[in-house]
C-alpha cells in the first residue's frame, strides 16, 4: 500500500509538492482586482448619466465607432502571447520583434484616441466640462488611456532590457506577469467600447 509523503511545519501537515504562488502573480492579480473595481465605478457612473445632459453635444451626435483603433489594441494581446512563447523558447530576435509590435499597436491606439479627442474638442466643442456626457466620457476613456500609457512604459522598459541583453531566463515569469496587465488593459477596452460606443450611443 503506497503512502503519500507529507511534511510537518509548525505541527501542520503540508504537501511537500505544494509551493507558494509566485508573489508577482499574486500582486498583479490583486492590482487587476483593485483596478477593475475602479473601472466598475466609472462605468456605472457613465451608464447612470447617459441621456441626462440637458445641453451640448450628445453621444450619438459626435461619437464614431473606433473600429480600427479597437482592432489594433486587441491584436496586441495576440502579439504579446507570441512574444511570451518566443521568450520561453529563448528565441530572442522573435521575442523582440513580437514585443516591439505589441508596443507599436498600443502606441497606434493612443494616437487614434488622441485624434478622436482632438476632433471632439476642436470640431464638436466637447470638453470634460461641457456637460455630463463630456465629464463621464473623458473620465472613463481617459482612465483607460492612462493605463495604456503605463503599460507602454513598462513594455518599453522590457524591450530596452532585452536589447541590452539584461533580460535573462530567470526574468521570464516577470515578463509573463507584465503580460497579464496588458491583457487586462485590452479586456477593459472591450467593456469601455461596449458601454461608450454601443450602449451609450
């Protein structure tokens, strides 16, 4: 009759094959949970104030579906997965190419957002103080854009480390942790896009 080996720590039976989860993953999941709560508040506020602006441009009058911009951002989730796979295989050139493409797609998304905001402000006269729609729109979309900026800064730092050969095999799990953040940014955009550009119009 086979027995399962066990160990005792402070009098408690512990499975010797069990390991504590990676602290980086725990921290990132905690951050994602906290940031999700913040986004929920902004989304609820946006939904609550839909149609309550008594003057100024309304969503249906000025908002256009950012289809291309959305495709660019969501595609970056695919490219970062490919970068992770290349890193696991120690294919440095492929990793750098996929990682750089991820950064490029994220940057294009930000440029697209900037172009949209420029049009809304200069042509349509919609600012954050114009009406309730302007306040909630710029707050929600701006919150997401801020997260994209933070993500791009971290992604760029990793690319620089890779180009200078400072990115070692033991850093793989840290890169995977950062990728979790980027997937979160993409997932949040799906919610923002649905709420602002589909439901809100």
